[in-house]
C-alpha cells in the first residue's frame, strides 16, 4: 500500500527559522498535501517569506491556517 499525507497539523510547535527552512523545502516539493495548519508557531516575516515562496511551487494545497503568528502581512498571496 502507498500511504500519502494529505493533511498536516503542526500548530503550536514553536517553529523557528531553521525549522521553517526544512518545512519550506518539504511543502514545496510535495504534490499531495491539501491542508496545512501552521497556526500559533510564532512565525515572523522571515519565516513566513520562506513558507510562501515554497507554496508558490505547491499546486495541491487548498487550506492553509496561519492564525496566531506574529508576522506583519505585507504579501499579496494568490493561489
């Protein structure tokens, strides 16, 4: 059997810049993930920039939760 990760909830994990770099690579290369919960991770503008750049390569993600992070929204995100 081939098992595929469709939903990932890594809220409240205190992901910082190093973790965001690894996460950005993983979600950018993923072509199955449809839901990603990144709420309450204390993301800053730098960590959010890594994530959004990787999401531009992900064509399957439909639901993204960034609630409770500390970034200042200066991005025009279009998916």
